[in-house]
C-alpha cells in the first residue's frame, strides 16, 4: 500500500520533517512569515496557477515536498505563490525551510534558480531581476568584479551576456515607447524596435504604410495598394493590383526611402 502523504491537518506545529533525506522543514504559523518587496515582486503571480494550488491544498493539504524557503529572519525568499494559496485555502501553518544566505544577492540568485529550473522567465521578469541585481551591485552590497558579475548573472538567469546587455538598454530606453508601451514579446524584439527609433527607422508595417501614402497620397488612389500581414511568416507583404511587390520581416527595421527603393526595383522587373 502506498504511503499516505502527510498534510497540515495531521502534522504537529514546529515538528521537523525531512526534505530529500538531508534538509529539514518545520511547520510555522503563516503569521510568522515576513514579506519584502525585493523578493515578493521578483516574479509575477499567475492567477490560474494560484487557483490550482489553492484547490489542491483545500483538497489534500500542503504538499510537504515543496516547503516555503525563508532566510534567518523568516523573510520569504521563494514560495510566494504557495504562501498565498495556503492563505486562500485557510491554512494556519505551512512547512518552512529556514536557509542561511550569505547576502541579499545570494538569496536573489537562489530564488531565480528555483524559477529558471522549472520555466523560462518572462521578458518583464527578466528585466525586473536584472534591475534588482544591478541595484544591489550598484549599492556596493556585492563584491564580484564587473566581468565575473555579468557572467554569473547570465548563467543564473539562463541567458547570454548579450541578452543582459540588451535588457539593460531596454530598461533604460523603455519610456521612449510612450506612456502605454506594447507588451514585451521579447527582449530582442524590443531592443531592435528601440534601436530603430534611435536611428530614425521604423517597423516594417509603419515603413510600408508610409511608402503607401507616399505613392498614393489620397484614399481613392491608395486602394490599388494593399498591405497584408502574414502571421505564419511574421512578415508584411506589399501588393500592387494584386501582385506582391515586396515582403519584409516584421522583426526588422526600415525607413521609407529603403522601401521606395525596393519598390522601384520591383516595378522595373
């Protein structure tokens, strides 16, 4: 017969339970745990995942294999969604693993490793993590050299050093996209968009649209030109009387003169 998994309804408060045969977790009152913005805001909390975990806890109790990790001051480092689910489920005690961290940087890296080992970070989470780590390093709380720091940050976040450099550029220039910037589809795409603005270039759609208005400045004449987005190719095609003249990748940047030059070459063929 399979061994029944213990739940918070059967374990005694403050009793230690073995984790992976080595580390131990103990039951502590939820009210004893503390939240700090540095860690609590590191990752977004998925509403669907929260609801799923809450329902599981209401039915089977807390999964003892996934204790909440806190530092020596009982500040939650990893497990914010599980903690919130436990509150929603009406639990008063949760399994907690108290872990000693040498620094705030080490605690952040631990939380990041726990997430990146299970999934890829969203662009917003990646920007947020880099911003928090850069702030700590900037305040002199970490002793690594700049080169080692970049290499470690890339390794811990599971991305290349070039991605971190692009992310820092995006973070610095994001306000240039306006008060209501579009959702970040990727760091690389946003980086290209911002670089294009810096060079006076535009997206393929905007550049083609501008070329269309240049060729046919009034609405009646412009009907002979058509701009169509091909989702499967992630590209924009420019048609003249039903014939495709050029097709451009949506992720690249162009300007009107480039488009007009390409169109002139197409007309000559």
